[in-house]
C-alpha cells in the first residue's frame, strides 16, 4: 500500500491495485487516516473514534462493513483540530493510523 501524490493505492492479495480518491478536509479540520487489513474474518472488524475532549463519537464503523479477506481498506475521517482522540479497533490483522499524514 502506498501514498503517491496524495493518492492511495491498495494492493489486494491477487496483486491488483485499487484507486482511492484523495480526501480534502474542510479548512480548519484535521485528517485521520486508518489503513486496515481485516485478516481472514473481515466481517468481525469494527472500529470507533471518540473525541475525549467532548466525549463525542466521531466515527463508528460496525462489524460487517468489510467483506474481503486480507483486503486493504482505507478510512479517511475529518475531525476538529486540537482534540484528543480515542481510537478502538477489533477483529483486525493489522492497521496503521495517520494524523495529518504523520
């Protein structure tokens, strides 16, 4: 999986690539990217993101959302800046989290 010129390409187990259009957050918001590989039971993968400062759930992706074994998925979330966020994920093989590209 690579990011090239703000475009993300996901390689699936068969070697094909899938183009994911870049996300531009509105001015004044930050970008959280979650790169996920669910593993052999993708239907069990779920995640949530909560702003601890406001106790507000920013994202909730329920189990059953992901359907392909070992397929790379990307979630892009725009959030208010300066927050402290709690990230939870379950039922995954691997994941990577980026905040404004870092």
